[in-house]
């Protein structure tokens, strides 16, 4: 089965295991692939919407994996029993929603061996919160498909896990440029001088430069000056990240 670059990169992060939950399984292609490639023996495919879940059931039967993949209508992990799965996948959701799913069922998550996330937004908040909670970010990757860049990661709970609260009104900028860059782009990918990440940073820098030029052409106002200041700080983070490739 051809998953496409995004889901193939997600699958590549998964360590072989007995049972895994696929949260937000959509049409079930990733679940089928994981069984097909013998990465997982058993998958619990879950989705909050009946339509995609029914389509997943049809695809599971089409490929003949009904004995290996079960489906459940579930909001996040709420229909997963304690210690029923060694980990779970949460791909294609916004960053805040992914964090909410982790937090809502934190007692279950604490017992898991691996969690694979592919947040669609606010990556900086996801990385910062995971660090605060005490997760180990074991592996990160980036993929490009259909004009979009996707970041994914494999995380693992540690003995120091403390998921006391969800992030509230977080400021984007951390205490220094380096920390902000690592939260935004992933320390592992920057340290490895990942070429796809370099392409992404350059495109984002160009987008910010265009915004800055547009702001400079407008009539001066407190609102415009405040926005320019934020964009300039973001550009400084991007320039710092690009400098990592010159070392």
C-alpha cells in the first residue's frame, strides 16, 4: 500500500509492537499498512466521526485484516482501556488538540511505551509542553507532500512525567533565540542539518520578509509597529536557525 510521504514518515517512526491504537484513523490506511508490514500485530483504529470510521471498516475488510484491526467510535482515547495498547498514533490534528488528547487520558498515556504525533499546527507549543510534562522526544522527522511540510515525532513517557495542566496563553518566544528555534524547528533536525528542514526555514523566512516589507509600506501606527517588532523577532529566530547550517 502506498501511504504517501506524510503517513510513510509517520509509520517509519513506529517501533514494532504488539498492539497500537490509531487515534483519528480516518480511512484506516495507516492501520492497514502497519499490519501489512508486520510493524504491529494488532491495531485499535479509532475515530470520533462515524463516516470515516465506516470507511476504515470497509478498507480493513477489503484488505482482509478484519482479524487484526478492530474499530471503535471514540473521542481521543476515551474508548481505550488501561494498558490495552503499548502506544498510540495521533496524526493529522492540530497541536493543541493533540496535547488535549494526551492530557485527557494521561493515566493511560503514562503507561505507554511510545506515542507518535504528527501535529498540524503550533509545533513550538507541542514541543515546549512535552518537555514541561517530562516526555522524552526520541525521534523527529519532516516530510513534504502536496505543497505542505509535515513534522512528526516519537515520544516516550519518563519516570518524571508530570502532566499537571494544559498550556494556557503561552507566549511564542522562549527565553532566548536558541530555545525558540529548537521549539519551532526541532533540535534533532537542526543539529542534523536536515535538508528538507532547511528548505522549509528558507520559505518561512521569505514569507516573513514579505510581511515585513508590507508593514513597512503602511502608514505608521502603534499597531503596525507592534506587528513589525514581532515579525523582526521571528526573522531573528529564522536567521539563527539558518546559521546552524553554516557551522
